[in-house]
């Protein structure tokens, strides 16, 4: 997974450099936000769950004053879901179910599962004038394809040594993800909200901590800050 992350960082740095060197009307974005499910009852998430995204969006001006633009792009997102109640998730061949993250005298530090996606963001934007120091508002959507998923458990063994266990098996996560995006801000910093329209896991594949079908809503909501090179 580290190799994939490095590849996308290199790709976005290259796009950013290319855009700056040729005057292409596009921008480089970093989103960092707190993420949650719309209803996690039955499989609760920690408040430290988070999402990080990198994207490059091309700017197409829609009016003669340069105030309205359409911005398609490409991106990469890592969703990190931290789990409560000392559990991790496991695919038993049919379903994804929560199991104890540690056993015996081991002491849990953190447990999470991660979904990594390639994104296609599409946004319509308004700014009060072209240029860096402008008020901006945007609405749009983000379409994503899952490229990797895994669980990660960090714990102390019975001797006090810190261990990390990682499982890259199939977690029955949805291959496709879609959501609505809104942004508002000034200059190079913006606030954003992502509202998921699709479930994180495949239908009827996720069980809750009681071993029955998950009855919550595993569609993500992410709220955070965007930093760009405006």
C-alpha cells in the first residue's frame, strides 16, 4: 500500500508541476476531514476516523467574467475507519463480521480498516472574481473506484512489545463509491462536506457486533478543510 501511496503522490506532484509550468487553468487540492457513517449503530466507529484526499482539477470557465467554472479532475482518497469496542473485521467467506482484535494478555492500542480509492471529482464553482484572493463556493459530486482495502491492528503483547497486524483480504467493501460535495472558502483555504450516496460495504454482507445483519447506514459523511494552490 505504501508503494501505491507514493505513486499517487508522485503523480499529483507531476500534474501540479506541469500545470504551473504551462499555465493550465487547474489546481492541486489536499482534503483532510473527520469521517463517520450516517448511522453506525451496531458497529460503532471512533471519532478519530478520518479521510484524506489528493486531487488535481482542471478549470473550464463558463462565463466571460470568469466567475463560474466547471472543474473535472482526478484524485485519490484514503478512508480510515477506527473501530470501537475492541474489534476488527473479518471475512468468513460469506460475510464481513466483527471479531476480537486481540486475545489473552494482549492490550489493544487501535484498530481500523482502510479503503483506498481512485476518484473522479466533478464540481461547479462560483467566485466573486478571478484570482487568488477571492470568495469561492462549489457544489458537485465525486465518483470513486476501490483499489485497495485492509485492516490494521496495533497492540501490545504479553511482554509489552508493540506489534502491528495487517490483513489485506477481501472485506466485501463496495467497489464503487459516489457522493455529493460542497465547498466554501476564501483564498487558498476552504471548508468542505462530502455526503455519501452509496454504502461502504456490499449489500447484506456486513454483520454487527451481535452477529446479525448490520441495520445502520454505512454511507460516509466527511467534514473538513481543503488546502489548495490558488
